[in-house]
C-alpha cells in the first residue's frame, strides 16, 4: 500500500493576507495583537491591515512596522477602506 504524502508548496511561493481588520473596524484584535499574532502564529510573507473608515489604526500600524527589520515578520502594508456612495 502506498503512503500518501501531502505536497509542500514550492519554496519560492509566498503567501499573504491582504484583507485584515483590527478591533477599530471589523476585527477582534488591536493593532499590536494582530501584528504579534501574524508574526508568531502564521507563515505569511505579507499582510495588509485595511480598516474601514478608520485612520487611527493605519497610523498606529505604520508607526509599529516602519522600523521592523526585514525578515522578522511578514511585510506589512497599511491601507484604508473608504465608504463611498454615488
């Protein structure tokens, strides 16, 4: 009987989550908690914090990640979701 082996992704492939929110929007964690969780509990190469209509989390996230050395956690993009109507 053959043993099935789960395929591992190629080492050149990076994974990310480009739609995360903090507790200042739709999320459950603060900026600090979210960044710590994503650094310790995931193997993502890139994340984006994009709270809805909330600039404070964007400013805090940018302040926290701008001095972080490359390779010590996922690369972090800070964004801003804007509610609009037309």
